[in-house]
C-alpha cells in the first residue's frame, strides 16, 4: 500500500497546553489529499481562556489574535465534514487526535477516525536515526517551513515528509510500516472506546476508578470508588502494561476487572510524581494501595539525658514521640522515623539484642520498681543497669552508638524552600514547596511566587522518605530559599 492510496487528512493543532482534557485548541491546520489533488484549510480558534505567556511566545499566537476568532463549536461541523472518512495523519498523532476527540465531545460529536502517527512511521522506516521530531525531519531532508509552530505550517511539513516516504520506499515496505504506526491501544473490557488514547508519555500519577457500591443509608452514594493509585516516569507505558500484562489471578486481575475509568495527573518529573502519589493515596484511600495506606501515626524516639545530664538508673532513657503531635521544627535530634509504633518497638528489640541494652531503660518493659532487674538480666542480654550492676553512663553511651544510624538529620536550609523540577528539554516545570521534611504542595513555575503557608504542616512518613532519597542529589540552582 502506498501512503497516498486513500484519502488523507494531515492535521496539526496549536493549543493552550498539553492536557487534552483541560486545555483548549487555539488553531487548526489541515492538508487534505485525494491522490494528486491537494487543498488546505485552517482557522484560528478562540479557546475561551487566556493563552499562557510561554505558549504565546512559542507559537506567536496571542490572546489578541484569537479574541475575534470562532469558538470550536462554531467550526466543529465544518471540520468534522472535512475529516470524515479520511485517514487522520499527524505528527505525534495521539496529541492532536486526543485534543480533537475531546473538543468534538464537548459539542456532542463523536470523533473516532483511523489514525496514522507520522512520528511512528518515521521510526519504522528510518530506525537508524535517533530523532524523529519535525525539526529533525527538516534537518535530515532539507525541508523548509515558513510558519513553524503554526498549525498549517507544521501540517505542510508532514505532507512533505510523506512525499519523501513515497519516493524512498516501495508500497510493499510502506504498507507494514503504516500498519505498525497506526496501531492504538484497545480499550479494556468495561471501559469506553478510546479511554486510554490520551494517556501521555510523561511522568505523573495515574488513578484507577471502579463503580461505587450501592448506598445502604440515606446519604448519597459516591459515583466512583478509587481502586488504585500509581506513579511512573512514563504514564502511558505503565498504564498500558497493567492491561496488557499477564495476570493469572489474584488482586491484580480483580482490580483490572473492576476498573471502569482511568485518570492521571502529569508532573514535571519523578519527585513530583512520588510526592503526589503519597498524598493522593492518603486522601482517597484506594482499595488496592495497601502499603501506603497502612499504619497509624508515624513515631520517633527521643533520647533523654546525655553526657552531663544523665538519667538515673531504673528510669527510661528513651521516650516514644507521636510525630503528628510535634511541629516540623522539632524533628531535629529525634531518632527514626518509624511508620508505626509496632515498627519502632521491633527495631528496639533488635537493638537491645545486638547491643545488650536494658529493655526497661529503652522503654520496652515497665519499670514499676526502680531497682528491679529487667527480664534480660538472667539470660545475660542486659548488663544490669536496671539493678545497679552497670553504670548508667556506660549503658547510655552504648545506647547512643546503637541509635547513631537512626538520627533524623537537620533540615538543610533555614526554612521553607521551593525545589524546581523540569523534564529534559522543557522550558518550564513545577515548583515543589518543602519545609522541615514536610511537603507543602506543588505549582507550575511562574504561576505564583508565594509559598503555601507551612505553619500547620504535619509530618508524613512517606514524604520524608521520598525527600531523604531525592534532595541530596539536587543541583544547587534548583533550590530557592523562601523566607518563613
């Protein structure tokens, strides 16, 4: 099959952003091909919202240019007639197709054409080249565009690329490559067609929803039940892997059978995805996220006394601290943290055995009588600080050595900071507001320079673990200190 053996509609869009569910089209460009006959159609579109300044600079399309343009509803029927019964061709077709499908749906029109992605076609036919964006094609084939980043100009570039494909390859090669480049993800059973078409190849968090159970009281039942929340550096590949992998049974298979809708939130990178996932799991309590939902309030250990201020024999040298009852500024100097009281006590038992620590003195056993021996004295797992056989200072020096690896580090900055995160090659990204190992929230760069209030910030075990892993490797210029 030759690429021109059927009617084609080569389409390019300009938009207010990258999310086809929330952002809007600002320009449509179409090149229609019927064998040797070619014609063009284009229109600016009033999106009904302000175009971000970064996108105005990138495309050259300003709010003033679209103020008098038709709304999408005004051109929908004409555009639908132009695209009817044609192979829909676009560079990164999932983007353009997703936007048009959502725009048509808002005016009550169904849009489900056959789709060919020219990026995928280029990869299939020219696998030895590393890049396949429009700029790479222009450089590779000497293509010229007098309206780059405008809809009709970019659509013409795709047309010129298809002309080169038809020149360089016989139909016997083009046909299989077109079939490969036109494959789309089939909707899983129980979900609407095209439900996964818009999932982006970007980092972020995805959410599976199922039907909510019927209400058994007078309160209205929720319409959906959160089933699972996950995160990935590539949302599309991860979500599709759920539905295309081999699940022989168990909870994973049951969850997929119950899933009726998939939602997602793009982030600027892995840090934002991890922080958002932990936050949403606690907010929504999805049925199948057992680990992040588990446990009560996080706890830590506080060491009483110390050199020059020793705790008397028979008294506890450690106390358990519920971290939801302290301010973030009070975390420095504590030991831990632990996801739950149970995890903390398990660690203490292990330390007591390894370091011959007294269960009474470290808080594992009550101390109803100050001079009574603990349960470990007789089996020689305690050296007798509880009953006067060992000097408390010697015991507590050993205790401090045992706890050394558990000490919570000081917050590296004087107060709150904003950490900037961007995808490779992106002009902007997100800012994550952090203070004293607490996550305060995120916002797109440039949306608001004021930090969220952090007076009421509370410690979260999962956010702490995420920040400990990721903050050490940050470049210095990614962190902005914010006055508290």
